[in-house]
């Protein structure tokens, strides 16, 4: 397991005009939190003894897709929030000397190369959440690793399929607007009750909305917009002080939405319209849809899989 270090490299600045009206040199975003301590109850009994984040999506576990998105967006240091029964996640991103030696002896060099890439993706740290107290509590547990740096949060079961990584789309906008961002996409009104939704106004940029507040799973009649939160965040370290003072809500959990509502009243916060297809792979139907989409894109078996699907007569 690698130790978290100090990161100093800078990302290139965007040429986009700042929505806030002034150009500020931002701190680079090189750290990310991936909460992965949930019980995965929607996938029982499959997740009784195996983390849902390790469910295989074609040929990689779910969480690897999320890590690869973060790394492709410039993230170098990843803090994964784990819990009881999640050791498989740590093992996956660690070096496996015995397996690598076996593959070397069998001359399976291509597979060996792919395995070595996994452990070298980023610098990983793990924090164990001893009790399930909500997403806000999971993020708060990483406070001492973040320091005064802005950081990203990526939910481990939200898979984004996009030519430009979803998180990178947000970081590119952050370069000229260094504040907090929430990834959003439009959803049907009939589905709005399943999501957190932003109350926001348009800006002079087509992909940005100025957030006034957030509502957790509103009814279609009460929803302030059709812009749903998709599990990608860029947050100011100010969120930690707010989380520490946030009172537990439903199920005695500290809700991130409550803290974000307070942060939105203290500093500018924007919703970023993410281009790409989102899969809720923590849901059985969403997982099946993601499997089909990623299977069709697979270079080795995609065409054969497509022929198989076309030939089905169920």
C-alpha cells in the first residue's frame, strides 16, 4: 500500500472566460476521495461477502473504471473510504508478487503488463469508516489528508462513459473558475425522485449553472429543475468545517447535501452539465445496461458480442 505524498505538479489553464468575472490562479486538483464503505444492499446476495465496488463490469471491477477516470483527469492521489469486508479493494490496487511471478513463468506478458498498470495508477490511501454514517461522514473522515487543498469526490458505483472523462470536464472549467462544482445531467421528470436535484440559474457558459440550493430526491411536482446530481464533485476544503457542524439527519447519517446547501450560500457553487452516458451500476438494471454498453465497446469481444445480441430471439 502506497503512502500519500505531497503533490506539486500543475495542470494547464483553460482559455475559457471566468464566469465569476475575474481570473484567479487556482490550486491544482490532484486529490480525490472515492467513498466505498456502503453495504451494497441493492445487490444482495451477491454482495454478502464481496464488495459491490468489486463486481466485474466486463473485465474490470466497477471501482477501477472510477479510478481510471480520476487518473485520466489528472488525479494523482486517491483516498478510498472503506469499511468492514472491503479488503478486496485494497488488494486489487496493490502489487501481487505471487500472481505476477506465475504470469511471468507462463509467459503471459500482456496480462502481466495490465496487472502492473493497476497498482501504478495512482498513490492510494485507505481510511476505514467504522460505522455507516452517510456520505458526508465518509468525506469528513478524509479531512486530515486533504489539508487546505481542493479535491474531487467520485462515487464508486457511478460509471461515466464519455470521450472526455467526466471529472476532467469539470476540472477544465475549474481552471478559470476556482470554486466548488457539482456534476449534473438532465433526467426525465418521472425519474427525478430518484436523484438529488439542483436549484440553479443559467450562466454565460452553456455548461454551467449557478447553484442556489440542492434538494434530495424531490417529487416531480416539487423538483426545482430537471438537473440531477450524478456523483461527481469538486469541493473546497471549506466543506469540512461545515460537515463537522452538520447535524445527522435520516438514519442518523450526516448528509453531504445538507453541507453543500450551506456551502452554496457562503461561496459560489456551479453545476456542470456533463457530456456522456451515466450508469448507476449500484442498481441491478443499471449494472446490466453498463455491462452491455462496455461489452460492445470492448476491442477483443465487442463485435462478436454485437452479433450475439442481434441474433437473440427471446
